[in-house]
């Protein structure tokens, strides 16, 4: 039985090198059960590389990544199934319907039709996606519907950890706001452990009480939005936060 005190995800002195002067790390990070954290930072800060390291898509040159206390090493399909992964636009296969995209891995694992249908109905209600949308192909879906299908696919096997890479970046403001509300409600209701990558500081703070600001491949500061604003660890942290015009702190108006 899994120990709830064991972190869902842990990075220990993780380093990834891409040549002279180009690297990520060393990074130490702990994500615990039911926690939502957001990775933020300017372009080139290392967010996408760190996410790939978490997923096991690339291996660190030093240090280790641990999922539920076990080290991620090499190709491990069983470990990969413990991740749910949501990308911008949903990342759907164009030749499959929404339902076929969502249940793809479950079919490969031998789930029967009744079990798949029940899970589809459960997640369709959670994602607030009409049943008829699951019968359509990705080209027939709106951006918001495609993103909801992508969320359902990520949740289908009930993963230990949900990773989201700029999931709402390409959506219009109204659709984005609706999905933000629904995603946050889903995270709360399912008590999921979530790591979110976004450029949008306001969105990061909306989802996550803990923000991890990356700069130059390293962690510049970990804390709440208010902590980053009022007590920045570095001048660059203050510059990054203040660059987001119109940002509202708790209990204050927009700046």
C-alpha cells in the first residue's frame, strides 16, 4: 500500500545539459499528495525541459526523479500510466473521435466496453462536455471542447499525477475563463496532485497556492504570489512579477 506521506513526485539535484552554457538544474522539488503547483518563468527558463524530466521523456544527466518513491529510469510503461498529461490544444489524434482518443490506452489495456462507457460518462459529466462531442473528430470540435477531451484522456486511468503544459494558452478569454473554473473545480473534487506550466502569472496563482519561478534553468523562488510580489528573492523575480500588468494581489485591486 502506498504511503500518503511519500511525495507523489520528487526531483533530487536534477540536472540536464544541452552543451556549454545550456542546462537545467540542479533542481530540487517536492510535490505532495493533493498539492497543485505551477511552474512559471520567462521563455527559456527551463519549464518545458523540467516537465519532460518529470514525465520521464528525457533522462537527467545527474540527480534523479522519483514517482511515488520509486526512481524513474528508462522506458517504463507502467510508470508512465501513472501520469496524466494535458497539452495545449488537447494533442488529439485527428483520425480518432473524441471518445476513441479518450479511451485509447484503456482499450489497449483490455478494458471491456461497459467499463469504458461508464468511465466516459463519468468524465464527460466532470469535464462538462456534451456526449455528442465525443462522437466528433478533433477538426469538428471547438478549442475548448478539444481541451476538455484532452483532460478526459489524461484522467481516464485515474493517474497519481496530472501534468499540464500551457493547456489554455491558445483559447479566447471567455473560453479560457470557463475552463479555468472547471479545471480548478475538477482538481478540487478529484483531490488530484497537479503540476501546471504556464507563462501567465495570474493563471498560475488562480490554480496553485505554490508557485515555482524558474530562471536560467534553476529555481529562483518558491512561494505564493504575494510572497513573490512583496519579498522577491532576487531583483529578476521582482521584474518578472511586475511585468504582468493588471495583476491583482489578494485583498488588493489590480496593479
